[in-house]
C-alpha cells in the first residue's frame, strides 16, 4: 500500500482518482482549500506533512478562452504550480504524475500523435500546460506526464461547470435543435478509465511522457450522436462546421493521441471511445445514476 496525495481531488478526474486509488492505497484528497499549487511554501508544507509516495496533480486553469485573456494566471497554475509540485516531489523522493493535454500538438500530422512527436501548442492554455510538462520533467526524476483528451466524468469539470456530455444534455433540453461540429476530431475519454490506468502506471518505473486516451477517434458530432442514441434524445441533432461559429481560440482540428508507451508496457487498458461512452451514459443516466 502506497501513500497517495491527490491535488484537485474534488475535480472531474480527481474524484475518480480518489475512488479508484482508495481501493488499494491510502489516499489524501486535497482540494483547493487545502493547497494552492502556485504557492510554493504551501505546497511544501502540505506535501511534506503527508510524505506521499505518489502525487497525482490534476490541478489546472483550463478554461481555454480565459487563458488567452488571463495569461499570468494560466502560467501561475499550469506551469509554476507544476514546477512547485515537482520540486517538492523531488525533495520527498515521491513519484509525480502531472496530467496534461492533447492540445500540446497542432494536429497537422493528421494521424494519431505518439509521445515522441514534437509538440506545437496553439493557445496560451496549451503553451502553459507544455511549460508545466517541461517543469515536471526537469525538476522531478520520478515523473509521469500523462496526456489525456476530451475527458468526461460523473462530476463535471469544476472550473468549466460542465463537460461535453452535460453541455449536450442541457442544449437538448433547452433548444429546439442542436448543431455540433463535424470537422474537429478528438478522442472522448472517461476519467474513470484514466484513473484505473494510472493505478497500473504507478506500479511501473518507466517514467516519462505517457498518452492515456480511449481507443479510436471521432468528431464532436459523432460524440454527440452516441449521446443522442444511447439516451434516446428527441431534439434534432445536426452537423455543423467549425467555420459556422465565431473563432475564439485556435484548437487543433485533429487531436488524437496514440497510447504508444502504455502499449509497449503492456498496460493499456483503455476501451474504445464508443464503448467507454455508452458504458458511462448507461451507468450515470439509465441505471439509477450516481
Ligand atoms: N477537461 C478536459 O477535457 C481535459 C482535456 C485534456 C487535459 N485535461 C487536463 O486534465 C486535468 C484534470 O481536468 P479536470 O477536468 O478534472 O479539471 P477540474 O474538474 O477543473 O478539476 C481541477 C481540480 O483542481 C483544482 N484546482 C484548480 N486550480 C488549482 C490551484 N491553483 N491549486 C490547487 N488546486 C487547483 C480545482 O479546484 P476548484 O475547481 O475548486 O478551483 C479542481 O478540484 C487538468 O490538468 C486538465 O488540464 C483536461
């Protein structure tokens, strides 16, 4: 049994990490009330008091458009915050897991990105997360930089107040019809599966960058279509183009990751995006809910 400190434990990913890791390990669930990662002294005091074997850092400022107008805060949390955690993890000899994003790539490749591909972030959010990745790698030997994509969980993202599933349900409830873009490709990924795969990952010492998304890829429209068909939504759903909506921030039009390192380690336990989504929707909305 290891001592695990989860930063952002009441967030979308943090909630599932806490649940999954509690079954096997001793978990300290830290919310923003317990620790603000941009405050080095607090990070040092709180984590030193816990002496964790593993730190799971999910904290982020990730409202992508807001990061453009509040660049200082994006860097304070996503980059300097990651640096603070990495420095303290190194001092404590702890394994440090930093969750990052598919948005570190520009998507121009047009085929799934492996961990060794060169990043080329297109927004302030993505640049600040990439800086967080580099700080994590630079300051802490025992690190995992885990890149995830299109995540949804039973607790919607706290900072955004929603995830794609809850946004679609709200629109289907409130609007006469819903239009969703069909020319931006991603891999929707349930946070519960990320938590379960992280549990396997920390048993290895193959430190470095790890892609951890569901298998396969789809457009946002196809993502929505499965929500519609699984939950039998009646509101008409239509295809749209990215160009139909006024651009706020540049996002990759093809944002798909290949779990190359997990597969090489023989511990890739992610299901296809469709299986994962249908399972999540049935459990949360059709079988008594959570
Ligand atoms: N959402 C996506 O589709 C997506 C895609 C790719 C990568 N990611 C990455 O995945 C990770 C988890 O995302 P998520 O959706 O689970 O986020 P979330 O639901 O917003 O959870 C983040 C958690 O971190 C806490 N937090 C925020 N700022 C903090 C700070 N300065 N110090 C300490 N704690 C802080 C939040 O607390 P409060 O909410 O109370 O402030 C919350 O508990 C993030 O690193 C994100 O960049 C997300």
